[in-house]
C-alpha cells in the first residue's frame, strides 16, 4: 500500500482515538499490513472494535483489507490485515 496514504489514514485514526487507542504500522507489504494497537483502554470491553474501525478507514480510502490474525503481547495487540481478493 502506498506509504503516504497509509500514514495519513493512521494519523487520522490516532487523532480521534488517542490516548484510548493508538495504531502504529509495523509492516507494510504489497498484500498485507501489520498494525500494532495499544492505549489506555487496551483490556477493556470492545477494544477490538478499534481493529475493525481501522479496517473501515482503509476501505473508505479505497483499500480493501480483512483482518487475518490478532495476537496480544505485552499489553499490545498485533493485527495482520490481508488485502481482500474480492472483486469490487
């Protein structure tokens, strides 16, 4: 995914959700993304909705991804998004 576009999406996400939740792109590959999520509310109910919100923001900018994997490590969540192969 285009790096500048991804930075803009991540900044916008963080602008409205920090300090409750913060996203940081760890890996940006052609067909997948790995995004780290942390924040003050990372073990409260519904924190995982932020992962879906990020996916929707990607979609709003013309990028179709699906959540492939979620791992928790040390109070942070690593979310792997895979580029959707579905036709528009």
